[in-house]
C-alpha cells in the first residue's frame, strides 16, 4: 500500500467517524429526549436541540480534519486548496453559528455564569 493510499484511507476513516458521530448524536439526543419527557423535564426541546448541536459541531470538526488531510497530503494543487478553503470557511461559519445558537455567545467571548441563557442538562462543560 502506497503512502497516498494510506493517507486517503485515513481521510476516509475520519470522514466515516464524523458522520458516525453526527448520527450517533442524533440517536442519543432522541433517546435522551424520550427519557427527559417521561421524567417530566421542563425544557426537553431546548436540551435536545443543544445535544443535536453538539453532535453536529463535533462531526463537522472531524469532517474538516478529513478534508484537510486528503487535500494537503494527496492533491496540493491551487484548485484543490481553493476548494478546501471554501469548504473550511463554510464549515467554520456553521460551527460558529451553532456555537452561538447553543451558548448564546461567540466562541471567543468569555462565558459568565450569571449570563448563561439556559442550564446544561448534561452537566457542566469544561472551560475553553
């Protein structure tokens, strides 16, 4: 197996992992929504949306990593780098807007516990 084939395989595996993370996150969010609804939770919709958003964010990060690996290592032409740049810009924009949707602030803004828009049903998130 050549280095090019190995790198392409690594990119494909990371792509599959990204899709799997999104799919598993959706399934888990639906299961937890059912559990929360049975327990009489007050914000099932909001908690489910946040869980969906987190799964999408993590999946997007993996998909961007796979694109970077394949583009830079396999086809480092100006055209492929331009396409990669557009893909990364779009996915970064999606990540930022999802972050604002989930946390109510831009990723580079500090969080203030008193200003958190909603409690996290999954427990505290580590500081960035």
